[in-house]
C-alpha cells in the first residue's frame, strides 16, 4: 500500500478503534431501542445470560419437557409478512409441539404485533403467568432474547431461553416438525 494512503487510513482506524473501545452512544442506538430491545443485527452472537430467564441447553430442555407442567415451546423465527399475510417463501421446521409466533421477537413491535404476542401467550398459558415458557429461534439470534424479555415485562414468571435453538436441536439429531405460524387475526 502506498505510504500516503497508509497515512490517511491511520487516523480513521484509530477513531474507529476508539469508538469500538468506548462503545459510543451512536452504536448503542443502532443496536438497541430506548427500552433495551435489540433492534438490528439479529443474527449475531448473543449474551450468556438474560435477566428473568433461565438459559437451557439441549439436555436441560429435554429434561424440562419431561416435567409437569410441561413447558410451552415458542418459536419466534421471522416470517415475511406482506399485505396482511405470512409469505411462505421457504419451509420452516421447529421443535415438535412448538407454537410459532413469527415476528414477535423483533425489537420494535407495532401495536398489532404486540397484541398478537400477548393474545397468544394468554391463550397458550390459559392466563397463568407461572406456566413455564421456553422461547427459541436459531443460534446467535436475538429474536428469542427479545421475546423472553418482552414476556417478562408482561408478567410471565417461569421463563426459559433455549439460546442455541433449532440449530442445537438439529445438531443433536432430534426430530423436527414442519411449522406454520400461528394465525394473525
């Protein structure tokens, strides 16, 4: 690289490194909403903890599924939504017995999507906020993190986050089922 070009790049790289090191406010506002939900770069490394929830791996989830009451499995993988309907652009599978609440893991939900999430959780738990709920998506996916956080805010008490989600389940050679999103009213 020519010397003049290297000299021009050094200040820019130094500024970028400083911004990354300090975690500038601008970077935070592009990743998280004011109320703490992840709003962009959903497919990226996720934290190893989540306040209000227990993180489970595949063996722990299998053990949970043997307990009574059995937890409700909730898949929050995204599905294209166009002109009032889900667009089946590619097949989706999830853990057997799951309920697919598509698009409810987005960081910012319109009132209609918030109502869809709330109504389905109420129906799936029969209004019992202590009913165990397991949220998942794929590995390195913030959608399920957002959904757990949102459910906790709504007063649900027994929350689990299957952090590595469908990818970990499939890696363990466990069965999956074809999935369709719960109908949007």
